[in-house]
C-alpha cells in the first residue's frame, strides 16, 4: 500500500469519526501554538560572526573593517528572540572579559556599522536584564 493511499485512508477514517477529528485538530493546534523557547543561535555562531572585530576592538581606531561590520550585521539578523538575546549576551560578555575590548570602540561598533545590536559588546553587561 502506498503512503498516499495510507494517508487518504487515515484522513477518511478521521473525517468519518467526529471524536477523532476533534482529537486530531487539538493535537495540531497544540503543535502550532507551542512557543519556541530555545535559542536558535549558538555561542560558536556568535564568535564566528564577531571574530573579524577582535583586532579592531582591542587595537583599532576609526571605522571598523568591512568584515567586522558584515559579521555584526549577520549576528544582528540571527538574534530573533529573547532566548537568542540571552545566549548572545552571555557569549559576548564572556568573550569581552577575555579580550578586554576598548570600551569606546565596542560601544560605537553598532553605530559605526549602521546597525543595532540587541546586546552591548561589554564585559560588564547584566545579561539577566536582556530579553
């Protein structure tokens, strides 16, 4: 029996039994309404995006390099929900504590790249307030 035929038979069965139809609809609604709570972004994604900014943030002057702005833009686009923001905040905070960026350059990075980052590039940010 082909999978299409099985599906047709299954749907016919459900349609002919009102209780089964209600249960199937309830299960579908539960699946569709379940909120996405896990971060879709990982720390390795974030570090990959911001790696071109490290030299600039620690030793640079003036405008950030094009590769740095490209990575910051990619990060800004990838952070789509509260869980992503918390993940990004923790990751950036930990990285900033290790590399000790120039605070003025870090604060100016989003504006210099023409974007807004959902979290500051800082070793002192309180990630519990990000969301």
